[in-house]
C-alpha cells in the first residue's frame, strides 16, 4: 500500500475509535438516570460526561491537537470570566430570601 492509503486508513480507524467512545459516553449519560443517587450527583455526572465528549470532539474532529498554545489561551479566557462571574454571584444566590 502506498503512504496516502495507509494514512487514510489510520485516520479512519482513529475516527471510528473516537466515535465509539462518544457512543459509549452517550450511553453512560443516559444510564445515569437509573442510578439510585441524588439529583445533584446525576446532574454533575451528566455535565462531566458532556465535558469529556466536548473535549474529544474539539481535540480530534476540530484538529486542535496541532494548534499552538495561543488557541488554548483564547479558549481559556472565557472560562475564567465565567468562573469570576459565578464567584461574584455566589453571595447573591446564597443570601437570597
């Protein structure tokens, strides 16, 4: 086989492997509702699974593995702003009457 065909098969195998992980994580997210745990834990687990799936999609399907550090800084700044907003609103939420 030539190099182009081998690269295509390798990329296809990687994509199928990631797709399988995404399907497994989807099943885990749906099955969490059957666990006898509090609703807060269910929501936390679902969001955790969603974050893992988002990282898989962004890293592999959007080809961000090959990007430089600057693209991660650009993506991380809104997360810091969100955390700052949440920390600023905690007193209002906690002291609400």
